[in-house]
């Protein structure tokens, strides 16, 4: 059984004035959403609920979550981070920008991307994520359970 810690993140974005917009990168990558920067070894594996995922230059489809497994430290000990976006997030399931070398792992949405999105100055845009920091040994069943618990959790 894996050892893990769960961190739930809630981001609220609200415009300071009517018509305020936000945008991601103006290219085919469309960076946006939550990003995590991890120390990665030469060996890194990305998995979603359907199995291994290969990083590409542009966004790839996401299935439920992304689990990043690597090794670090002098003893080359495994560790992992699973990022579970909330099903309440706009555009769920989102796409991902994944990098196996010196970069961030990014939960991209269909917005804001290259096309700016308008933020309400009355009602915040809420984005939620569950991070599961683990020892590299967590299995799919545990992640499914953690995801379902998260989806059923009320704020």
C-alpha cells in the first residue's frame, strides 16, 4: 500500500472590473489552468486512468487525472504526484501539457488559451484540484477512490 498525502486546492479568479480578461499563451499549446513544477529524474512515467501517457509538444487529452512518477535524491528513491482536476472545473476533462525534462506539468483548459476569457467582476471563476503526493507505489484503485471521494466532497 502506498503512503500518500492529499492536498485540495481551490483557486478563485474574479475580475477587478467589468470586461476584464485572462489568457494563456497565444500558440498551439494554450497554457492555462493549474501547473506543478517537479524535480524529475531521467526516468519519469506519466499515467492517467487508462494507462501510460506520452508527453507531446502540444496538449494531450486527459482521462480523469495525471499521475507523475519519478525518482529523486541520492538513493534514487521513487515518488509521485497525481493531479486530479475537479469535475466541476470548466472544460472537464481538461487537456494536459506534460514535460519529462525541467518544466511544469500543466492542466490546460479549452480556455483561456490563445482566446482570452472574460472574468466576471461579480461571481468568481472557481478551479479546484486534488494533489496526491505519494511514494511512487500508489495504484489505480486508490486513485479512483481518492477521485470519487473528491468529486463527492462538498465545499
